[in-house]
C-alpha cells in the first residue's frame, strides 16, 4: 500500500486518524504463548503525514488504566503537552489531538509515560512526516527496535520494577529476526527508532557503510557512522542511508549491542531480482533544513544547572505543575543547561518541546546535529543549548538505563 499522504484541504480539514490505546498480543518466544502488551493501533497501516500538513487524531483509551500521549518528532507539533496541558485520559474516554507543522522527520507517539509497573509493557507507534522534496531512495523502511523482559511462562513485564530472572528478547517492528530484502545497488533509507524501555543500544550492519542523514527528527550534515554503528538512547531516532552491495551473496546480519552483549536482530538479504542500476547511486545531498537556527547566542544565554535525580524529580503519576520549574526563560532567548548524572548507571534525559545542541567541553561550539534525547554516563556532566522559540510549559524526562529504574519528570517554562 502506498504511503499515506495527508494534506490540508482547502474547504475542510481532513477526517481524523483513529487511534486506540489497547491490549495486543505478540509471539515473542518459540514454544510459549503470545505475550500481552499495551500499544497504539492506528486506522492506517502507517501513521504517515506530509510536511506542512496538520493531521487530526482521535484517540480512544481501551486500556484499564489512565493513559497519556506524548510525541517525539521533528517539531513541537502536538497541540498540547502531557500532564501540563492535558490531563491523563481515563479508561473508555476519548480525546482529539493534532499533529503537523512545517518540519519533516521520523517520530513516534508514545503512551508509556504513566505505565511504569503496569500489568503489561507499553509500545510506541512510529510517525513519519515526509519531506516535501523526498530523497531518492528505492526503499524507505521503519526499523522500530523494542526490548522485552519475559518470565518463564512467557509473561512480558512492564519496566519500573525488578525483572529478577526474566529473559531478555528484542524485536524489530514486532517481529523476531526479520529479513530485509533488497536488490543489488538498491538505496535504502532506514529509520532506526529505539523503542526500548530503558536501554541505550548500538545497531550495526556487518561490512556495510552506514551514512547518517538525520538524528532525532532533525537533518544532519551527512556523515558515516563510526565503525558502522548507530548509537541510540531510549526514544532516539536516526535516519540512515545504505546501498546494497552487488558482491554480497550471503545475508548480512544486523547486530544490536545493549552494553553487555552483541546479538543479531535481523538480516539484510540480497534479492535475486534484476537490479535497477549497474552502479550505486551518487552520495545523497543533505536533507532540507527544518529551519532551526544556524547559530546560538551562547554569550547572552539563560543558564541553569541541575542533576538528573533528586527530590525535585517526580514519578509521572505523582507529577503536579505546582512543583517548582527546573528553569524559566523568555521566548527568543538561548538557554544553556548543565546536566549532571550522579547515578552509577547511564541516565537518559529527554527534553520536550525543543531540540538542542550538545556543546563542546569549553562551551565554544557544538556538535553538528540536533538532539531531543541524550544519554549521560555515570558521574558525567554535559551542557546543551537550545533556542527557546516555542512558548509554553514542557516536561523533562529522566530515567536510568536499567529495567527497574523509575521514569522521572520535571518541567520548564518559556514565556
């Protein structure tokens, strides 16, 4: 089925895409019954929109617990901020939202904010906002990686509690060890999404150059992944281009490393179909900019520093906007944050509402890409900077890279 393309109608808005938060079953381990999970079901095979359009969403909560919807994507396109602008959606209740805007990129909708310790783990739903001027590729593939903790009877555990001796499993697009087939010299756009609950992962395709085109929904100056590996924090997204080599006959394993071991999670297989061309395509140009600022005024920035744990951080279920904000800035200012991980494990921080630059150690420059999620090593401090161009109140999420680590939140305000 061709990609769904939604455009703003001249006379009336398009009908809403229907979403349901519901229980589902996935076969995760051979010889065991399917495991239960809580996910988002869409009325379309892919939730795909066009750059510049606005897409209404109608969500029904069929789960037995309250839920809330968050979005990670190319720009702050949701028309609300969870827990701050919209209360949790009660069981059997429904709500209408909108996503859309001037930016393109790979994103995801997520209902896991309130699901720590739930009866079943939650799953994200990929969202693609296609560029108005698309890249020349032969395949455009979503590669959603998820991790699971399974008890001996096949029950899938939710994060936020000790999994004890549960077995670890990984899936790609809900499948175990899927194959991706391509003809010789095919160019494939792979949209890697780390849908894992807590794990920072690295993904590598053996013996293949991997060219990074976008990170966290924002175009980057194209560059080759170091050692062919793409590192992704939980919720991170990276778009890459690969070209299927003509000389390859054996399947190429797609490997995942979770910090303890490397394992295959899929295979890239050369198709026997005749190739479309006799040589690889030339190097692709950079993706069109999403119009984030080229420069940030670090000299006159608003500055704040805080650790990623402490009494100020609350579990989402206990969050209240009456708590003190982590910081406040006027719209139009540059904000510099010094973030410290005091934990003994890696910790991920996700900034809602804005993308940021990772600053160099001396605050005299930044990495040549934008992020909305960052993993910090134990005892590490990192400085980030962003242009506070969107007014509102937004969440900051923090969680350790351990299944039992709690998800914590604070908030900040741009006025």
